[in-house]
């Protein structure tokens, strides 16, 4: 029986598909879906917000809605699917695969479901594929969704 399913979620298209797959798989078992987002603190592939040029532009920027985080997006997606048994966790670390594996082990998850490609191109170039590392070193079954 699957009590806990871990879904690393970065907001990418494959992460969306992985979360939908996890919801479909976990629904009959009443599984808890544990959504985790690992961000790299110095990811230079992300463009920092530009500074306002004047007070008017500063006020306009302050009035804008902040961009939803990957965890916000995951919550909206699971809510749309009617999935109520979910938890969300943000982790900041330089090695996403290591933290996901550690979190899975400490939380005693029954399965990890993740997308085959994420949004962190720089991290993938420097450290290798996160999904590859997780599939090799996880203590539980891993499903990689394309």
C-alpha cells in the first residue's frame, strides 16, 4: 500500500505531468502526496528582477501580483484535481537530488514520482540529471514521467 508519494516539483511541464500521474495513482489508496520544491540559491539561469527607474515605475511594480511559486502552482493543480491529502515543502540547497533523496528517506515515502526534465539547466550541466541520480540512489520505487 502506498501511504506517501513524494513529488519533486519545479513548475516544469514534466513536473505537472508527474503530479497529475501521482494524483491518479494515489487517489485509490488515499495516499498523501508530498510535494517538494528544491531551489538552488545561486542559480544564474534565473534572471533577477530589474530595479525600477523612477517612483512611478516602483509603484507599478509594487502593485503587480507576485509570480506564483512552484508550490503555489502545485497546490492549485491538486486542488483542481480534487486531491486533499497533500503537503508542501520548500528546500534551498545546491544539490537538489541529494536533498530529495534525504527527504524521501527521512519521510519514509513509498514512492517518488518526478519528471524526466526540470527547469534547472545550469544545475543539470554541472551536476547531472536530478532524475537520473534519484532513480539510481533512492531506497524506494521511482517513476520518471516524460
